């Protein structure tokens, strides 16, 4: 029979990879908990327009990376390529702005982008994202960056945190004009995509990965030189907070993001080892209003879980595994013992194979057990069990319950 393969860009996560993935996810969720973010479980499918409107028509995601389709009734839907659009849609639809002066939400789940698969780039990948709705205060931006910094520090991942401000409605137009003019001057050095971007979305040219484009934009007019008073204040307060929080950061005046909704603060955590971005975020002060809600400033970030897992150097530590071997007519006793040990939180595997001690111990080793628990007639009668440390070979008798 024909054997099936998974779809290109879609992966099974198994073994150590799955463990690292779960470890990263849990570490971040714990961090979000102590920062008092509340979880929102969002749908994977939204109306295509939710993404077109928020992420922006002229972005890579909307132009070429979307998994969009029509349902049976001809409605245009899409698998979500990111989480913020859906979070904003939910915030507005559920009138979350009416509940609290500001709202801190996080989401976790698969995202879908039709990209060329390569290391650290998949068509289904996973993100955890956090969003703060309802405050202009740069303290919110700083706390998010601090949270990101703490996550990376705890994971032992060596990154540089890059920050920039890309301004607001007031100050962006002047920069845009200057940038378009500058880009026209260096047009000969730009790739075709960037020539096309120049008039539609000139900021995106600053983010192009093509070396000639990178070189060509080095001297481009910087948004920082165009910031209005409010944006400048916001940015300098943010930097002040970052300094007070002892967060090392680098200002990157060419940092922009691949989504149109950002304003003022943008930031990225870039791996020093691989040069890839693992966490990215920023402020989006107009998006809620553009999605039909009341004017509500907001700021957030998203973590690529696979990318972070890739950078994890040490294996996450696991609890010891106990391999329980029943000998003879003792299954009732053995299963009660397994139940007790498991209720104490221990990881217990009951042997599903028959065989002599040698064979069973071999099995224990192959299952990577740390201890074998041996239960025979004698153990049952005396209400104890024998535990063997599989590393040292040392064996002792134990009464059930008190810790092993
Ligand atoms: P890139 O510039 O690498 O394409 P992006 O700007 O498209 O990233 P965001 O939309 O900001 O990325 O998503 C935030 C994070 O999600 C990224 O920093 C990355 O860690 C992760 N990510 C984005 N796209 C993918 C993908 N195709 N596969 C795996 N992880 C991804
Ligand atoms: Mg991308």
C-alpha cells in the first residue's frame, strides 16, 4: 500500500523536539501568568478580510503567504497567519473594552503561512502572543520587552533586543515622502519587489533581505529624525524604562515590521548565534478602531515557538521514570502500587511484556527508565516493593507511600 507523507511545510513534532516545544511553551505561559495576562483561545479560521484589513494589502503575508479558501457557501475564509488580527477582532466583537480600563490577553496556537519551507520556516508553525489593549503608556511597551527579555534569559538564549520607533499618523507622511524620494534615487540598486513596494509600502523596503537592497537603504532617511513631539516623548520614555529595568537593547533605526498595523514602538529579539528573529512585536494604536472598535491604543508581541526551541541548547530536564515489573499472580497489588505512586506525581510505566528478570530489565533500559520496581509474591505478602536504581544497580526494599 502507498505510504502517505505529511504536506510540504507541515511537520510532526516528536520525541525530543516535542519535549523542547512543550518546555518553551510552558515557560512562556508561566511568565505570562505572573505578568497577569489572561488567555484567549481564538479560532484558527477567520474571514479573509480580518487579515487583509489588519495586516495590510501591501504586505508579504496578505499578498502571497495566506492560506485562503472559499467554504461551501462561497465565503472567503483564511487560516490565520498570525494572532493579533483575531485577537483584535475578538476584543471588538466581545466588547472587552467595556470590562476593564485595560486588558492584557495572550493566545497560543498554530499559524499558517504559505512560505518557502526551510530551517526555522514552516507553513504551519506555532506562536504565543501577548497583547495589551487600552494604554498609551510606554511602560506597557517596556514591560512587554522586559517579559521577552526574561523569557530569553531563563532559556539561556543569546539575543540582541532591537528597538525602533516608526512614528504615527502625524509624523509618518513626511518621512514617507522623504523615503520615496530617496528610494527613487537608488532605484537602480533595488530588487523588483522593492521597486514595486516603493510607492505602496516604502517602509517595507527597509526590511528587504536582498543584500543590494540592504546596502542601498543604509543611508535612507530615518524615521527617528521625523518623529513628532508625542512619538519622540514616547520613545525616550521607553528607553528610560528599559535602562531602569537593566535591559540591554540596541537601537536599529531601520527596524520595521512586516505588518502594516504597527505604530511607534517596534522591537525584535534576534538570535546572536543564527541571526534569526525569534520574538517580534510592537505598538498598534489604530488597529482596534480600524477594525470597528473604539479608539484603543495597543501593544503586543509574538514568539515563534519552533524558532525558540531550535535555539535551546540544553535538553529540558525530566522527572525520573519508574518501570514497574510484576512477577506472578500479583497484578492487583502491582496496579494498586502504580496508582499510589502516580498519585504522588511519579512517572510510572507498568510493563506490558512477559518475561524473566533479565528481559524485563532490558526492556526498562530501552524505555529509558531510571528505576525498576519489582513486585513478586514476596513483596505482595510483605506489603513492600523492591526498587532498583538502574544507573548504580543498587537495590532496596521500600514500604509503599513514603517517598522513594
Ligand atoms: P520573518 O521576517 O522571519 O519572516 P516575520 O516578520 O514574518 O518574520 P512575525 O509575523 O513578526 O514574523 O512573527 C513573529 C515570529 O513568528 C517570528 O519572529 C518568528 O519567530 C515566527 N515565525 C514567523 N514566520 C514563521 C514561519 N514561517 N515558520 C516558523 N516561525 C515563524
Ligand atoms: Mg515572514
